[in-house]
């Protein structure tokens, strides 16, 4: 990676941005938190973070005029947790109360976010869990199934054509999804110790 590479964390108006920036700096890279359209467009790598709910995050993205900007990116883009879910067509996570309002997302990867079918296990799915499968993808270099990552979520993408990794909590779900230059992780790489740092480093070195 060039020393002058511009790595951008999209300011979606959600919390947790500074912890993502710190995780990147901790492994020796720089990252700029911004909602400036020109800086996002010119970035070498783009990270789409997020905590909270899809309705609030998409409202912020629309209000900042970032929707078409993100949709037109051709450089590598990595989503974290809610950021991954925003890459889908739509989410049933309409509000914090868990109603079934469907929120239109960025439509970068043709799949949907649905309530996690935990089959009696406590929600949210919170804590460390292992990957049960991983595809061959540059972001997962050196990452094998059985690796532990940190999850916090009650909604998930079902396993499908664009699943890049899986996890099980009551049922099997997509721990990561990918299409073209877009890849998202349902878990929090910035909270996942050395394995999470490896994923971030792999992405920034793509």
C-alpha cells in the first residue's frame, strides 16, 4: 500500500466511528472520518461502519447526499456490522422496537436483512462466535473457519449466493457478504482482536 493512500471512513452519523479509526491506526494505517463527497470518491479504500438501526442510518445517508456517491464507488468498500446490512437491498430493521417496517438500503448486494431466527436463543446475538465457513477472498487471507469474531445483532442476512462467510446462532446466517468491490462483515472487526485486525489489514492492502 502506498504511504499516501487515502483510507476513508464514511461519516454515516452513527456512533462507533472513532473506534473504527483507532483500530485502523493501531495497525499502522491512517484513516479519515468524513462525509465529504469528493474525498469519499477519491479514496483508495472506503469503510462503511455503523451501529444502531438501518432506518436512522439510511436517513442520515440520504440527508448527507451520500446515497448515489456510495452506490457509484468502484474502489474496495468494506462494511462493518450495520454498514454491511446497509449494503443490501432492504432491511426489516425499521426501528429499535424491532417492527417489520422494511427500509430500503443501498442495494449494492442483492440480498435482504431479516430478523435473526435464533430458535430460542437470547437476542441480540452478542459476544464471540466462530465462522463456520469462509470463501477464498483477499479480505479473508489467513482467516480460517473456526476463527472467533465479535458479534452484536438481532437481524441478519440469510445464507445465499453472495454469502462470503457463515456463522451459526440458532440458525446459520451470513457472517459476511460480497459482490464485486463491496464486502461486508456482520461482526465487528474493530472489536475482534487479532483476527479482526487481520481482516482490516487485508482490506487496506488489497
